[in-house]
C-alpha cells in the first residue's frame, strides 16, 4: 500500500475528505520525524514505537572487489511493533 492508497482507505473508513486525511497523514509524518530527530521517538501503545538506534562503526567488504572498507557510525530510524500489531499479523 502506498501513501495515496492509505489516504483513500482512511478517507473511506472515516468519511472524511481526502484532503483532510492527506493533511493528517502529512502532519503525522512531520511529528514523528521531528521527534525522532530530537531523539524522543514516538510511542503508540498497541501499535508500536518509532525511535532512533545508534549503529557502531564497523568494517565491511566491497562486493565488487572484495576490498575491506570502513563503515562509519550513524543513527538509523527504527520501528518496533507493539503487542497488538504483532498479534494482528500472526492471525
């Protein structure tokens, strides 16, 4: 499902206009991004948690040449599914 399909589905379920739902989806993405940038993350009980993980520097291999390369440390976005979401997927 892409963004347009998500907006269409929510619009049908809530009987709200597509522009209203699109505004909501954009706002949700902005708030999650802003909080992750501040390293606060967003916790939605039952659904999951959006957070930032620190990845350590490590060495790797160039797949074309086999030469060893250094991969720098970085921060990566992480989503951890909540209990209700995990149960819904298992059914």
